[in-house]
C-alpha cells in the first residue's frame, strides 16, 4: 500500500520536534568547518543579490543557522520549516529574522515572489514519487531567473536509496537523476559540486546542485 503524502509530513515534523534542541546544538557551528559549503553558499548569495528579484527562502530551515549565514552575506532571507519546535528555536536564536511553520509542497506565497530558494538537506526526506510536485512548487514561487540551491546526500553508482538518517527516513540521490528531475520541472543547471564526508560525518558523499528557473518558460 502506498503511504499517503500527508503521513510522511506528520512523521517528519514529529521526528524533528522530538530532537530539535539536540539537533540545533549539534549543527550550530557546522558551517565553520566546511569551507567548500561556505563558498557555494556565498556564490548563491551573490546571485540572489545581483538578480534582485525578491527575498530568498530557506525551505526546511531547521534552527535557522544557514538562514542567518545568508543574512550575514547580505541576503534578504527568511526561513520555513515543517517542525514547530524547530521554528521556535530559530525565532529565539535569531529574533531579527522571519521564520514560519510551513510545508515545502504548499507554500503560503504568491507566484514568482522569491529571488532564490535554498533547500539544504530538506528534500532528502521527501519520498521520491512526491519530489516532482515539490520542484513544481519551487518553480511556482520563484521569479524568472531565480536560483535554487539543493544540498543532499549522493547515491554513488546506485539508484535512489533510502537510508537511516537517525531522525527519520531519508533518501540518497544520484546527482544526475536529481538534476534531470529538476530540469523536467523547468530548471536549468548552473553548476554542481560533490564533497567527501569530513571526519566525524556519516560516510556518505554530499551533493550540491545550483539551478536557475528557466526564463523561457515564464
């Protein structure tokens, strides 16, 4: 039997609510140790500032540490997360920033209002059959030419593969397959990066895809 799409959302929200304080503590200074990630986020921030088509939304923002990092890079940014407890922590930690409870597949935003979207290890929990609808929603709220940056775990020489994320079920994606899926939704690839896990991280390769909403499709 196929799991209803709403069921995994409830499971994911409850799982992150349960570990929110511990998770926030674990990732608080994570970016300090990953210069490659900081470099790519800086490039994304520059594109968002230059394009100037609207604010950036971090979708699946968790406790807000990457949202705040983008703010420090001069980006007009806000965060959205499925977990109410995560949003409470984000608001308490970064009271100068806007954070909202919401789902990435049904954003309370008008068409074309965002200049950029950051999805940093958030679509990893989306069942693969549902991901095209998420990309369609991302495309809907992005302005033409707006950028989407995805962070995820890569599946090397394998199809899409579920794994035990410790919080809740997640999926590793072949980077070509994920790029193709985003392309089918109307995004053009700008660049990609893969990095090996650093010491202390789970032994999975990390993938990044930078995409742009195809202006020719409106």
